[in-house]
C-alpha cells in the first residue's frame, strides 16, 4: 500500500495508506470505497503490517479500493484539540471523521476509484469511533457530503471482560501507567497524558502470542513497529464512558453491519449471549451479521484467520455497495 496525505477543509491533514487495484473490465453494479479505522496504539499500518498480513491482498483479488486512515493524533495526522465539556474521545473523533475526513476522502478518491459509496472497516476503539460516525451519517443521510452503505466492526462487544492481568503498574511506562485508566479524570481543555504499551504485554493481550493464534514471525519485530503511543483518553472512554452511551448511537445505524469478535479476545466477553446482545443493539440495521470467530484473538486482522476475515468483510462491503445502488434505484422508481 502507498502513503497519502490529504488536506482537510479546516486546515488540518489526514494521512494513511492507499490500495487502488485496477478497475474491473466489467464493473459490478456498485463498488465500495473501503475506509479502515484502526484501534488504539496502532496506525494505518495495522491493515498493512507486512506482505502477508495486509488488506491489500484480498482488495486486489476482489478489485476493491481501500483507504486506510491514520487517525488524528497518530503519526503525521493532525491531532484534535483537547476535549470540550460533554465530549469523549470517541464522540469527538467520530464526529470529526464524519464532518471533515470522509467528505475529503470521497471528494479526492470517490470518482477516481469508480466507487459508488463508502464502507467503514473498523477495529477495537476504532470500531466505537466508526459506530459514532455511521450513526451521525445515518441520522441525516440526505444532507451528508458522502454516501455510506455499510459498516464492519471487530474487536469490540456488548460487555467488557474482567480486568486483564496485563493492566497493572508493573507494565507502566514513563508517560502513563495502564493502572491510571480507571482513576484518570478527564478535564475539558486539558492535554491528557500519553501511554505506550510494552510490546510483550501487548502481544499477549492482543494476539494471544503464547497460544499459537498468530504467526510467530509477526512477533519478531513487526508488532513492535506497529506499536504507537496513544492518549489515555482512548481507554478511559472505551472502559468507563462508552458503556453508558453506545446504545444511543447503535440504535441510529440503518446500513448493513458485519461484526465479529475473536473467541479468545481478552478485552471483551465473547459468549453467544454477549454477541447476541451486541447485535440486538443495532435494531434498525438493514442487515446484521454477528459471530464469535473460534481461535481468534482480539486483533483478528493480524491472526491466522486475518486474511480470511478480511476477504469476507471486503466481500460484504461489495454487497453493501450493490445493495445501496439498487435501493436508491428502487426508491427513485427505477427498474
């Protein structure tokens, strides 16, 4: 995948990676522009870790264009200002993606790729952000400056798991200890501290590195390259604030939605009743697919199941794009 830098209407910039395969000779009824939203402590490279673990492989096979975002505050993407009163990290970032980033991406790459709509592909904290973005779009789709036809989420759920063993002060770094997550109190206008997870502890939690659920070669330097500092506001939101308000956003999502959580995910409850509870929250979605994937860790996309999961989700994105075109034709009275 190749890098991109895109100026935004407010003077900020968003960066990331692109994969634009050649357009098919006989294009389908609808083509999705898949926009990925990475989780905490990662960047766009989460979706392009190496030659094996990359969304570009199934994207090229299916002729589906992909824009992998590096979220605001990571890498060379402009950081957002400190939170205002009543905001949370997910609300602020999801709103910004809806108002600034996706309109710019659609303007720059929609016609270029021949896409008919955007489908969001998101992981972990990125999934909670994408839920906010999708809900905001679906509340007023006719006034949005970009078309959105589907949502993919992974590494999230209806209920957090018990406190993981890795969340203790012995894994603190010089910026902020993981043990601060449950005690830090965000203050409007304040610059929050940054956190860096020790790679070995992170690999154990995110990839179940000691249980053979990912390629051992990935652990020999690649995961260290993927590791980035993140604001403490991200885990504070997902652990303490998100559970109080996410249902309100989920209920406003109307586009098709595909969801999976790894059966071995250390951060979320993965039993069937919790998978069903997550799916039930999206009661207005035109189509909801939800499952726990056996033998998959939190970071499904980097696991042994990663390429199969990405291929399935890109196929789903293609279905969303076609559905969106046909739906609009039907509403307009077309054949």
